[in-house]
C-alpha cells in the first residue's frame, strides 16, 4: 500500500464526489451570504442540481476503478470499487431530492445553512460507503451523523424537533462510543487500522489464536451498526426522531444514513471477518451471519407488529423503516452461502434493496411533506379523502406504499424477491419464510393508509393541496424510478449490484 | 548527584509550579483562585513533558488541559454562583479524600520505582525522541497522501459543519 509513490491525479477519481461536495458547500455558504431574501429559494435549486450532477461523477468511464486491482487509495483510507460507486450514486441522488423537497417547507426551506449541512452529511455518507480504514470508518460515520443531529433540531421553535434532536444525539453518540470501543479493540489485537490488513494479521502466525476477545469486539461493532441502520433491538430512537425532525430531514435520515451504513456493514464484515478466517477452529463468519439473522427476525417482527397500531404517518413509516432494515439484514445473513455466486447474490440483493428503498421512501415522504405543509396534520385519519383533494398525490403515496409492501409493478417486489431468493440460495429457507410472513403483516397497515385515502370521506375534500413545480418534478421522477425499477429497470440495476458485490470479493 | 545546569533548574522550577499549584488548589477558599492555581500546576506538567523530549504532549497538555478543561471549570464556577460563597476548608469526608489521595500516591510511586510496568530495559539510556515518533513525523503523516491527509481534511470539514450548526441552533432569531 505504501510501497507505491503517492500519485495525486490517480487518487482523485476515488474521491471525486467528495471534492465536488466540498466545493458546493462553499458555494452554498456564499450564496447564503449574498442572495437577498427574495431569491433565497434559488439556494435549494443550486444545492439540489449540484448534488444531482455530482451523482454522475462515479459513473464517468475515465474515473472508473482501476483495472489493475489496486483499489486502495489515500494510504488505504478509501477503496475505489463498484460497491462504493453504486452507493455513492444513490446517496447523492437522495441528497439532491431532499434539497428539492425542502424548498417550500416553513422555517428551513430558505436557510442556506440547512443545505450546507445536508451537503456535509452527504459527503460523510459517500465516504462511509468507500471507507476501508478504521480511522476513516469512524470519521466518515461522525461526518454523516453529527450534521444529522443538527438537522433534526433545525426547527428550533418546535419542542418536538428539539426533543428529537436531543434524543438522536444521545442515542447516536452512545452507539458511536460502543462501536468505537469495538474498533479500538480490533486495533489493539492486531495493530492495524486497515480493514484488509486486520484480516491478514489475524490469519498470520503472529496472532495468538483466541477467538473470544475478537468475538467481543465483533458484538460491540454489530451493536453500533444496529443503531445506525435502526435494527431492533437498537431502534428506540427511530420513532421519536422520525416524528419530531422536520420531514425532509426524516426522509434523508431514513435513506442516506441507512444506505451508507449498510454499504459499510457488508464491506466491513466481508473484509475483516471473511469466510476463510478461522481462529483456533472457529469460523468467525458463522457468528456474525447468525447475529444478522437474529437481528433480521427481531427487526421485522418488532417493526411490523408495532407499526400496526400507529396513528401518525411519520411514526408508521419509522416502524416500517425498522422492518425494512430487517428485510435487508436477510440479505446480509445470506452471505453465509457456500458458493461465491451465492455470496455475491446476497450482497447484490442488499445493494438493490437499498437502491429501490431510497427512491420509494423519498417518494412517500415527499407526499407527506406536501400534505403536512398544507394541512398541518400528520395523522393517518386526516389523509381521508386525499384522492378527491388531490388524486395525483394519492396515487403517488399509493405507489410508494405498494413498493414498501412489495407488490408489483412497484420496485419493492423485485427488492424482496432478490433478498428472499438469496436467502433460499444460502439454505436459509426458514428466514425467507419469516420474511414473507412479515410482508403479509406489513401489507395490512400499508393497505389501511391506502383505504383511508381512497374510501374515507372528509369535510375538507374541496380544498386542493397546492404544489410548486419542484415538487411535481420530485414526485414525478421518484415515482418513475420506482416503477421502472419494478419492471424493465430491475435487471440492469441488479446486474450493476452484482458487479458491485463482486468487487468486494476480489 | 544533581548537577546544577539549565535542565535541573528548570526541573526544580516546574516541580515548584506543580506542587505549589496543587497546594494552592486545596488550600484557597476562593474557587476562582483554585482554578487559577490548577492552571499553574498543569503548566508545570507541560514543562515536564518538554524536559522529557515530548514537545507534542506538552502542546496537547497546554491546549487541552489549560486551554479547554481549566477554562471550562472557570465557566462552570462562574455560572453556578452559589458555589463561590462556600468558605469551609474541610467537610465531613476529608479523611476519606486524604486516604484515597495517599493510596493513589503510594500506588503511582510504586509503579514508577518498581519495574512492574515501568521502563522497558530495551530502551534504557536512549532519549525518548529516538524511540517514539516526533512532532515532525506526526506533522508529515497528517499531510502525506499515503497516510492521513484525507481523514485530516474530513475532520476539518466536520468541525466546520458542527460549528455552523451550533450557531444555527443557538443564535437568536434576527
């Protein structure tokens, strides 16, 4: 790694989006200073368009990962591979869409700082999906989450927002501390900070074979990840933060931070505890895949059962997001497949699920933003008659909910199909069955919302919901992506995810 | 045994700072004065680090302990007015505090004198600066593309965002 001379130009493509994001952060800061109050809306357009443009940078052919197999850059801090590409694209698009749907939100839409902090958080998430060194892992994680604590508190006059920010901060820093403890133990055992060198050291003869302390470190790290992806039983912050934070922030937390954490989760465990790793006669992989399977089952059951009794739409989506983390963990658990093909499929199914979940959840939250800005209500009951007030809005939320439930032609169907398929390939048929049963439970509460929108009547039916042009675009584009991913787009994106998964095992 | 040169004079001076400052902390009745004595004592420790050829630790000692922690203590004292009027020099737990302090002293002194965790014989007679990385190494590592330049830059971005966020949350509405 250090053998080669440092080549600045060759190293740049690996952090191209991050460099762009840094420049954009400065541009937004200056715009905030110089634009008069009447033109403040343009900050959101600049930030959104910039993020969307940057989403192309990982795809520029000349900047593709090098073919010579030497993928570690910046002293092994980041790994420039296809997995980081696919996750960077979805994170940048999530950031762009979040900017576009914040424009008309009271108290935050015209504040330059809001977009600046979103950009920095996006930068952290991008780095997290490529991080391959313990130092970079922790720093990227904090660069992603500390801005999110600020964003959750952004509506300062709203006590719920302040409460959610405080809760997020306390739980989040607690989780970070636990994870950091695990990471430092790993460093202590091996003296290496690079993820790939840690595994190398453990397999070398210098390491005194004792599996118990390494397992302890592994459990601490799993707990930290559990908080970040909001898997049960580490989900306590999720409903309160989702409900209290400004809705665009909720949307961003639910997709970008979850996607980046899943990218790191698969990269970290495959790199540090690969299937070939044996301490004494213990296969470490057997432990973490079992842990993931348990987390998956607990998250799905807790998320779906508690979601059944929710009255607030944001809390409903919070519990749904816990359940979705559970489904995705099925894919992580399926990495225990015997063949390389099966393992690749398992990682690819996680990548595809996160890709489609990003757009699905953003679509759902965009509708909720429009609804709450117009009516000031977040309860499911008040969605009554939405079909008569604004048929397009009702249709968009229906598409999002069907996708979350996994009904074709929405993208969620293929997302779940690939996950359950990977589980069956890995001889985890029982886990796939648990997943299917949970999907049926979940279908109930998603359908209740759809029923309220289309069947129930309300006295406000003659008041349409105003929608500005940027929301039309947000809704149109995300809905289109959800439908395309559920039909013709599924195969190409899954192929991309397969290549990204393959890059982890090479 | 002790030759009188610049180093030994500095050692005696810094020792006086540390011990005198520590004595001042526990004997003064004014909490603000106590905090100032604490700064004096911590400054002496920073001086020890310089004498031990560990300039980086000395800088950290000044920045973190004097720059941050002592100032924090002074802020805390000023914000809690009721504390400043305490005049009692002893309270009912003085003997417990003395016991713990004495035990800690014995423990630390034994740790230094007895070779339990003490100096490794492998490095006997070598100055510390030959064994551990110097401040120069550290500085180069932070800007070397093959080492830590990326985390270094990301950390500065994170701090910028955190500062802007703190201002956004804390400032009055215009």
